[in-house]
C-alpha cells in the first residue's frame, strides 16, 4: 500500500467519524445553551422591538429543531422557560415563539382555547399547510411589541403540520377560531414577521 493511499484512507476515516459524531449531536449553540440554562426554568428576558438589536433579531428566519435537539435535556428547559414567560401574571400572553426569548429556533407555544382546560401546547417546526380564504379581522398584541395593539385579518381555519416530540414524525391538526389566529401569529414570528406588518392599523396605547 502506498503512503498516499494511507493518508487518503486516514482522511476518509476522520471524515466518517466526524460525520457520525456530528449526526449524533444536538445543534444548540453555546449562546442558546447559556440563555436557556441561565433562566433556570423561570421567566426569560423578552426580546422587544423597543431595543434596536432585539428588533433586528426578531426579523430573522428561525432554524429548524432536529430530533437530537429535542432529545437534548436543554429542550425541556427551553419549554419550561417559555411557559413561565408567557404565563407571567405581570405580562401574560396567549402564545409565544422561541425567538421572543432570543432563541432563533422553530418552536412555539399556543394556548389551546379550543381544548378543555385551555392548556398551553408546544409545537416543533410548525408549518401552515392550509389557510382558509375566509378571513376575520381581530385585535392582536404581542409580548415583543409593548403597549400596542392592532387589527389584523387572519384565516378563520388552518391546518398546522409539526414534528411529534417523541417520534419526530409529522403530525397535523385542524384548528379554527381564536386558536387559529394564535397559530398564525406565532408561526409568523418564525419567519421574522410581526403582526404590525399585517395590521390594518396599529394603536399605540402609550399615546
Ligand atoms: Zn408576537
């Protein structure tokens, strides 16, 4: 065997090992890991449009979560932090998206007003695969846009597809009414879209 072949063989072996290791690792960045760990499952800092750099961050398109990401213990801590933040009695919401707490990932929590007990539920990599042509205009606010509300026309019925937390297989849910509005608002956040972009008009409560 020639020396060059041994070197090529070694390079290929390293590449295969690297691919194997990478494929089994979660993709949480050190910054994300620190943000999630530091919140200790309690209220997280909210990114708002009042801050210039936060505002730019909220305009980013978020990255998908992998199966490895949600199998990493960090995922449960992120959910706990997001839930604590959206249910903060001093600043309650009906939904929250990960970028609102500085995590640029495709994860949302939606309060299911259409279910008994109105629980908050999390959705991994949610996407809208159907939006009804019929729309209804309603009032919206956002935890990232303090002291404002606006009127937005949203589809009255949607089908959302997302990845199951355990199997990662795609699952679908048909939703209508106010809960469908929450899904549309939160999934917009994952694309860097805010309700004020879609609003017929916005009212600044501070004025
Ligand atoms: Zn929002």
